[in-house]
């Protein structure tokens, strides 16, 4: 089951750009995460013309091992992060299944990404 967006604003941003970071709310809906989007853009070099493409990822905080689903709307945004490991999946369903396999604590200390 696909995650829904918080509202039409977030859905339009994901579809039309600019590329950004979307995280889940406490209600399990996708919402633009402005601080993380701005942080991702600051790490980029180039002219800022990024391709739009949904990237279904799990981010693991390197300090705690905590894992969360993140929708990035450009592959350029999911190449590297200074404080997180990023694992990209072929679909939202695959990413969410891998996240669910971690159990309710959502912590992963393994070297490889969750299957």
C-alpha cells in the first residue's frame, strides 16, 4: 500500500519539483522536510538542475542505527550523506518491506542494507 501525501501541496512538490526530501509524519503520511531538503541542496555542486525521479530509500542514522523511510525526488539527493547510510530500493513497497523487517524498534546494526 502506497504512502499518501499529507496534502495536495506535498504531492505537487513531489511530482513537479524542485527535487526534495519527504519524510513520514506521525500519521504515516509523506510530507516535505524543508530542513533536510535545504541541507541536501547545500551539499550539491553544479547548476542546481536536477532530474526528477522518485528514489525510495531507507536512511540509517550512523550514531544510533535508527532507520526511516525517506522519499527523495532526485537520484542526486541520495548519493551520500555525512551522518547517515542511504539504501535505495526499486520501489516504495520494497523499501517499506525492508523497514518492516526490522521490527518496531527500526534499528539496524548490520553492515549490509536490510533485504
